C-alpha cells in the first residue's frame, strides 16, 4: 500500500526520512515516537503542501518506534565500527589534504 512507498524501492526508508529520523534520534532531549511523528508531519507537510508526495514521507508511530529500536541495536553493536570508520575517514581526509599541497 501507500505506507510502503515511503520506504523507497530498496526496502529502507528514503534518504530524507532517514536523515530526519537520525536527527530526532540524536536530539539532546530524547524524543518519543509520538513527538517525532508530530515533528515529521510539520516538516514534510509544510514543505510541499500541494504535493501528494509528503504523505509518503510521513511514517506512522509504529514505524518510528520500530526504526528507533533498530537504531538503538545498530549503535549498541557498532560503536567500535563507527569509531573505526570515523578514524579511517579522518586519515583519508588528511591524506587527501597533504596530496593537494
């Protein structure tokens, strides 16, 4: 149905939705799924009111709760991997900058 179109073709949510959820997840004050849903409605409906697409970007509370739960598990599992990725990125950036001098 319509709800699954928000997921995009690859089974995950669209980049805009993922970025928004991550931003909410990383907020200084933990947002509950209902608060995230309200913010999401405001963000995506005010941007493109005449565009029917926004409806596909707004998830329901159950989807938000599920995503937050999954994100919590991903972050629990991967702190070392995240740190390694950040380090690798920093090293690559340094190498790139030194090559440009």
